[in-house]
């Protein structure tokens, strides 16, 4: 039993911490938020050069061959900087679906570009009616010669406007909420019939609604088994949850530490705010829940990596707790900063927004508590 | 990073399981005899009767992982009752601050479970503010003995104790924390009066202890006069980094889940009640988190590091979880939870549940109230210093 990262992972951590420190001051970040693309090409290239974009991609396809622990290290640091580049959509979600479910030719064709940053992927799993149920899919893929024709509507697809390919969950058979009958396809973003409508999200990132009308894909673009795509869908969602939780833990650390620092500087009633016991105890609770989130993050991540029996339940536990405590820590950070807490000027509000968006992705707190209790 | 037990740890786990299974209590046997024999056999295993003692004093010298395995296995096996006062609270103080003669005199009887100790710390006006204690100890002119007068309160099992280890005041000058002296006092003597305090659960566990002109030979002083606070405080810190009862709580929760499944509700059981089920789930998730917080803390201790910030939260989280399990047991008892004591009505497992719950309210009060724990974390972990008042 060991909770230390390896020396290689320590080097990774040091370099990503330095990147965040050098490139992610709030002012610089907010300028990137205002651009149409919503992130920096220069940063994206740096990430590629440092090997991060291939962190979880097999070595055979030019990647680093790491596991969810390596991704956790990157995402926790990205959470501390509120990093905007689409690493999560492209490497964690899109590349995972191809690496685990694509045929050899497709992997050879797609993955090296993800690693060097020339190709960007994203993952379209949600639909307007599906709420948080991965298996609730009405987008249909119908057999047509040596391929399929897809019709449907996918929701809240991260960074779709800048993506080259989109992994799309579809139904090839079965009823609306059946786990059986789901198939995943890789669709070119510029294919005929793909209509992408982009909008900003609360946390300054980019997402899109995607309409698919008569979109043709060849058989070779099938990821996972025909009609048996649920397992792949769930595996990608699991990696997604672990990565988002790591990012959330990074954001929570900033929130509680900024609050401790601010209450020591700010004076009212001739005292530092931090002299007041009611505020001290609130901050202790924020700190404790941050540590508990970190413990569940380690638990779920290590169990998934080691394929332990309780892994799926631990992932539900993690997403529930991150959502609940992300809101708790965020709300209290704002509260304890007083009026300044509700301004755009301080960074804490931006971290709070990110935590709220994380709660809404891949199933919120209530959703995962229900799955855990089932 | 990995969560596997090493092959040595797995072999140890097997050895512990075998020991506990082989020496389990057999129905109809003489309990007291089984109990003492169990400790004797544990001792023959190489210090398994004093698992937390250092090797130099006969402990097993286990790694933190081995301690964790022991805790997990003993949580689900039947082991003889044991009291922490001599074994885990006084013994470490004697080992670090007692002289050799005191160690030889007291440690063997503690180890053999022959002598029962109680702890004389709190006083009517010294609860969370323990350093405010007033029990006076006056040294005789010839320096041969102290005369002790004062009142101790919340003294657990003082009514069955042979000895009490006491914090007393030998000086009023300087800071409150200075002038406190650590004395060892036999209970069975004139001048000591024990009065029971009945707590909400209806049980007699704690007492008020009055000491009137009790003569204590100077050989019974541990360490130096006026340095007792430091010895006691070191012990409290030691206690806080200890285990938070997580393994026992995990076993209790598993039990509760099984029992709730036997409580009928409509056409199903209590486990089908979504609100009860959600409470069980939330509790289990808190336990899964706290278990890993404990493992992180153990792992850093195994590397010889100081306990990390995460270890400070174990007492708080651990005791709150224990209380929630008691509360859910009461809820499972339904209408019968109103029956006082352990009357033979209602579900067997829920009998006396309310008493257990009421008693558990003390968990977040003793050993440093939760509010004091939060004060300590704010100061020592978050680094919040009191600002200058203007």
C-alpha cells in the first residue's frame, strides 16, 4: 500500500504545476475566455510538446502509455489554474473511446494527431431528454450499405466547434433506455448533415448542441461492439468522472486556501475576520471536506486502475461527494469573502463556477447517490 | 501509488485470522478465564496483547499497515473486553516520562490486565479548558509526600478502578499550563469518595471523584513537578492520530444493513424505503472517504513522516459517523425505540438502541469536544493566528 507518486510522475507534476503558474494568472485566463475559440493555440502546442496530450494514449500510437493516475496529476493541476484547453474533451474522452474501441487502422489514423495536437476530438453522449442517463439515447444509426446513417440531437458537447472528430453515442436497436443496442461512431465534424451550434458555458468554456441529419459513417468508424457499446460508453464516462474529480479537488484547494488567506487580511470590528470562531470552524469544515474528496479521488482512481471489485461503486461515491462538497466549499468561499466574493474581479467566483459545471457533467450528486444506493 | 497488500502483509493477515478464529470464545466456557488466557496466548505471539506498545516494552513492532490489518480483523471477530486507561493512556506516559522503578512497578500489572486504572483530568470548572484545573497538591516540608485535595469529574469507571492517574496543581504562578503535576494515586483509601453520575442512556459509567487530604508519596509523581501538562498533552496528540474506529463502523454499518432488511415495511422492508436507503448510502460514502483518509495518514506514518494534515480530521469524522450509525439503529427500531432499557419487545437488534444513541452523544464531547478539535485544526493546520486586538 502506497500513496506516493513515482519519480516520473513527480516530474510530470512539477512541469504541469509550473505551466499553470506561468500561464494561468486570472487576467490572462479571462482574455482567453473572450476569444472565439476560448483557449490558446500556443498553450495547446506546449501541452503537445510536453507529451501531455498523449498521456493516456498507448505507446504504440505515439502516446505516453500512462493510466488514470497520470491523468489525475494533470487534471488536479489544471483545476488549480482553471485551464481552458480541451485536454479533457480530446484526450480523456475522445482518445479513450478510440484507443479502447477503434480498429487498428482507425487508431493509427487518429491517435498520433491527438498526441501532437494537430487533431482535436470530443465526445457527444448527452441528449435533450436523457438528463444524466448514459443509456437514454434516441439518436439513431441505421444500417445503409457498408455503413450507417445517423439522425439525432446531442447536447452540451464540449469544444465541438474546434474539434475535428466527434465520438457519438447512438442507438442501433432496442428501446430508448436500454443498455443493449447502443453503438458508438466516430463522426467527422465537417461531414454533411452535422450542424454545430456553439455557446459559452458558465465557467468560460465552450460547448455546443449538435444536430445530425442523414450523416453517413462507414463501418470502419464503429467504436466498440455493434449494439454492445454501453460498456465502452461507461468506461469513457468513468475516466471522465475521475478526471473531473481530480480537477475539482485542485479547484477546491485554491478555494479553501484563498479563503483562509483573505480572512486573515481583511479586518472588521478591529479584528482580522479569521479571529472569529464561527468563520474558523467553517474554514475547518471546508478543509476537511477537501481532504475527504481527495481520499475518495485516490480510492476510486486506484480501484479503477487496479480493476478492484468495488471500483464502480467508488466512482459513484466520488462523483456524489465531489458535487456535494464542491458546492459546499464554493458557496462558503464566496460567503466568507463577503461582497468581494460575488464579483468577477476575485478568482474564487470563477473556481466556484467551474465546480458547479463539474457537478452537472456525467451525472450530478443526486444521480450518483441514487446509483450508489441501488 | 497502489492499494495492494504486500505478500508479507497478506501472510500476516492470514496469521491474524487464524489466531482470532482458533481462540474465539466458545459457548458455555468461563468468560473470565477465556479472557485472561486469550491475552496470554496473544502475548506468546510476540506482543499481540500490547499491540500499540513500542518493541522496547514488549510490543510487536508492527508497521502501520499491520496495525490497520489488526484493526480490521478484530473489528469483525470476538475479542475480550479491554480498557484503554492503563494500557493506552498511562503506559505511554510512563514509558516516556516515568523512571525505571515506576515502569517496573506499574507496566507489568497493566499488561497482565490485573490492575484497573482511571483518568483524573476533567474537573467541574476544567472541561474543554482543561488547564484551568484546581485540584491542589501540596508538597510536605520534608519533601516525602503530597497532600491532594479537589474534585475530578466524568471519571470513567472510577468505581471499579484500583488506581487513578491525576493532573494536579502544585503552583498558581505563571501560565495556567505551568504548575501542573502528574500523580499516581491508589483509589482504595480514606479521603477518596466516588459518586456515580447517571448519563442519558441510563448507565453508570462515569463518576465524580472527591479527594480530601489524600497523602501521595513523592515516588508516585511522574516526571518533574510542574511539567505534567506537557506529558498529558503529548498523550492527547498521540490519541488524535490514533485510529478513528473506522473498521468497527464499517462492520456495524454492514450489520445494520442486514438488520434493516429484516424490518418489514408495507410489502417490502425498511431497506426499500428510499429515504432510509439514502441515509445509509450517505453514511457509507462518508466511511469510504474516512477509511482512505486514515490509510493516507497511516501511509505517511509508515514513511516516517509527521502525520499529514489529513490525520487531524479522523477523530471528528470518526465519532460523527459512530453517532449516525446509532441514530439509524434507533430509526430502524420504529415505534419500539421508545421502550426504555432492553425490554424484550420489538426487533432484537434494536433493543436498547435509544440508550446506545443517547450514550453516543458523548463521543463528540469527550477526548476534546468537536469544537475544540476545530479550534486546534484552525490553529495548527490552517495556521490561523489570533490577530492583535486594537
